[in-house]
């Protein structure tokens, strides 16, 4: 229950009965403040704001309103120097929060605000014939978390992996494959083998200019739909996706569409025509561009001087396609901030085209990931592959469990949940625009602000509940009057709002941090109070609190893509 709104409602009714005045609850809500210290109440209405309407002195107004209010939701209402102070009835608050959370169960925090609306989310969007490395962790996990969060709020979500599967490099790769590769090796070596071929091409092309021609010729063949070229190209794609799929499985990530850049090859011409018709396309040294200097941006290049299309051209076709296919309310691009300019240009061109619907598009950008203080560089070989990182995380988690709880059944399954969960939690803990540095200690520590810490707290609550069994008496909510219980209650109460805010700002970190705050509050509560008390009614209330906290932690973790094992 929204106690602040209840206070506003009571004040509004009191104004009507004491003064015959009409001040709506919404207007009262605008005036109500949170007092600087708790001894001044949970909410306060500064009555001088009503003086003009009621034509009385603030302290008189406060006195009269107080006299007209009588509600079980507030233990006290006081008139103090022109302020009307409301003291929430903590037992009523506890009862209300816990009953709401437990009645709604797994759905607590969900909503129907997204009903009938569609969100397209472009995330992960890997490049063919390149390895999946830790630089892709953020886009993959932020996107996937947003997918879950929006879904929880009732939106229909469309997850798109906008594959980087078009460009001259694929001609070069085929040329290299034809010269030095063979099917068996690539099949066995996967993406690594393709990368090797590509590197060799670039090295040898320096001394052998004929290679570049070969590469161009093969790309032309792909473009012209040559059967052999297409067959090899599609196979490269398959091999890359099979590799990526392993990682997606580990991370629990899914997509509804793999329509990548090559999907738009035959969909660009109508956009180019529209740009031309609307007089937006100008020639510049043989290239076709849309000028954006009026908005302090370099031009958007639509066609190169050799007639080739670009990343931008394909994104324009894609945005139009998504609008026509999904009629989205929002179309999100979860892509690193290095592409800020690209998306600004893209959205500006849409605006110039008069595509009003493009207002629903947003670049959900994020910072860089480094590993142990070192930036990741392909060129210098400092690359951490995601699959290796996850495998190592699982191994390390296994080591920790072997030490902490050697008795645990299905240890390897739990280690997998903890190891992978630690990595995901780490990726989603900070505001997304921050650069982050991954270290094992920061991710896997059981005591810090980590995934394992929150998961462990959840498992501990499960264990308390298992031992306690059914409550033996009706709950006495007055037993939850203390600051530690109230802190847990307040967090549980705030959960639905947190989920909505996370969607509004496209910030899964709100949910990640929330889960951590709740875990901390629960541990403080657990440290200060005996759950299994001599007083059976107090026990019953604390068990309800424990159950609601456990459930809320589990839901929060699931929204960011973490499992919550019941035993650890
Ligand atoms: N493949 C691109 C890259 O790795 C990201 C694509 C993002 N999506 C888009 N529609 N541009 O940089």
C-alpha cells in the first residue's frame, strides 16, 4: 500500500469535513514531504501551502485536520507548528507489504503497464568469424536483462541478434580459405581457424597484391549470389553461431531473430530511393551522403564512391524493417558508447526522413570492460574469450564450494550457477555507462557486493524456512516494529517501483543493486533477531518476512538472468 497516498487521501477528506474545502488527494500528495528526521514522522504536510485556499493560519489548519483524522494505518497524527505529521502504523505497514508480496508470489513486482506494447531489443549482435570475447559481455547481458525486465512489465519483447555478417572481409576470408584452408580443419577448429585464415590473408596480402583482388572477386561473388561463394559464406556463419550458441546457453540468453546485416541487402534500395526523393542525398566526391553539419555531426555516408553500402545503410533498412514488422513502441540498441555518434546520426537521418515513429528508438550505451586492469586488445593478443572466462569461473566456484560445503549434493550444477551468476552479476552491477574492470576477487567473493553473496543469502533463507516448517500461530506484525525488519520491509515494498525504474532508464543495474541491498538488509535483520522466537506469533511474523524476502531476492536475480540455488 502507498502510505504516502493514504496520508494525502486522509488529509483531503479532513479538509472537506473540517473546512468544506475541496483539495484533491493528488494536490495534497504534491505538498507532502518526507521529514528530515524520523521523530518528526514518516510524512509531513506543510499546512502553509493550504493557507491561501483555506484562509486560515497554518497551525490552525494543522490542528483542525488532525482532529478530523482517525485511521488505523497511522499510529499517530500530530500537529506541530503548522505541520501535520503522520506516523505510519508499522504493524499495519508490515502486514500490508507482506500480504501483498506473498499473495502475488512469483508475480510480485510484475505489472501490466506494457500490455499491448512491443519493445525490440538489439543486443549481443556479434560479428561472423570473430571470437566471442569479454567485450561482448555487457551488450549480451544488459540486453538479455532488459528483455526479462520488460517482459515482466507486460511488454512483448523481440530480441534481435543483428549479426555482423556483411562486408568485404568475407570475400577475403573465402579467398584465404580457398588458398590455404580445408573443411576438416575449420570444422574442428571453429572460429579460431577462421580467424587464423583471415590474419594470414592480411599478412600475405602485403607482399602479394593479387590476394586483394581475389578477395574483392569473392565478395563480388557473394553479392551476385554465386552458389559456391554463398555456400562457404553460410557455412562460416553456421560455425560462428554454433560457437556462440555454447556461450548463449551458458548465460541463458535467447533471441527471437538473427536477422543480421546481410538480411537487409535487398531492403536498402527503397530507403536510398526515399532519401533521394526527399532531397536528402547529396554527392560528395563520388559518394552519397546525408549532410549533418547543421547538427555538428559528420555526414552519414550512405553509399561509397564504388557504390558499396555501409553499416549505416543497413541500419537504416533495419530500423524501417523493424517498424514495419513489429510496429514497436521502443526499439533499443544495446551497443557500446564507441558507437554514440553512429546512433545519433542514424536517428537524425530518420528524423529528416520524417519517420516520426523513430522517436521510440534509443541507444542504450555502456562502458568498456577491462580484465585485471588491462584493456582488451585484439591486436596485442590480450583477449579474454567469454567461454574461457565462464569455464574458469565455474572451476573457481567449484573450488570454493568444495571448501565451504563439501557435503553438498549436485555440486557441479551449483558451481555452474554460482560461477556464471558471478560473472553476470558483475557485468550488471554498475551503472552501464561506467567502464568496468573485471577481477576474480571482485566477482567471486562471497562477502562483497557480488552475485555469490546474494545467492548465498538466498540459500540461507531457504535453509531457515526448511528448518522452521509451518508457523504454529497467527503472525503478530507488531514483532516487526524494529528498524532492521522495517528496513527489509521497505525494500520489499520498493521492489515493483525499482523494476519499473530499471525499464524506464534501461538500467538493469537498478535491479542488481536492489538484490544486493535487500540481501544486506536481510543479513542485518538475521544477525539482530531470532527468527525462531519463544513467542510463536513473533516467529510467524518473522517467517513471513523471511519468505517474502527470499521470494523477492529470487525474482530480482531471475530478472538479471541468475539462478538462485536453494542449497549452496
Ligand atoms: N556488430 C556490431 C559491432 O560488433 C554491433 C551491431 C549493433 N546493432 C546495430 N543494429 N548496429 O560493433
